[in-house]
C-alpha cells in the first residue's frame, strides 16, 4: 500500500488547483467559487437548529465506530475527552490566525508542490468538485519548525 506522500507524488495537482483564492483581494465572488444548489448544497442547508456537527468523546469505547459513522455521514466531527487544555487550543488558534493572516506573497513561499503533501495550498480534494472550495490550508508533516521558518524567518519559534 502506498504512503500518503507517495500517492500525492504519483497524482500531482495542476498549479491552479493548489493556489487558493486570495480572500483579501477578492472584491466579488469569482464564478469559479460560486456553488449553486445543483452543486450539492443550498445556501440555507447548513443553518438552523438542526445543524449539529457530530461530537465524539475519545474515551467512549465505541469512539472508533462513532468517528467512522460521523466521517461517512458528515465528513467531520468534533472530538472531546482528549485532555488538551482550552488554553493550548486558544494558542493553536492564535497561531493559525497569524499564519493565515500573512500576506498572500508570504504564504506562497511555502506553497505545496504539485506532487507534494505538505505546505500551503488549497484542499487536495479540490479537483474532485466542479467548483473551487472556499478554503486555504497548510498541511504539516514532519518538522513544524521547518515549515514555520519558511513563513517567519524571524519569529517562527512561537509557531512550533
């Protein structure tokens, strides 16, 4: 079975599938990012009281099954019972805001290569959809310090 890195290397993305929309400079929604109800979701589909992301307590003995069910039905879940402090989570969120708040030119210095698995870029699943996702991401495998140095040559220490 191939590793994730090997799968990405063997199935490279085109550059326009890697570089995300520059949310700061966009003055209107480009047609490439306009999703209609026929694309699978209506604008009101994920609103209202019924919208509730599945919550899975990792200490529950049925957690693996619950995670699998949540991923199959929702594609995501909230994990609780992990013991990670709220303060640490706030610090992680602050660093994520700092990362994604960088100017686009700075983020592009850490752009994921077409066959790469790590770095800055759009979701790897983007090519499977007719429209682009409203998403930018930063995938880290291995040394977070190496990635942080690409973005913050001076001041990377707090990121990792």
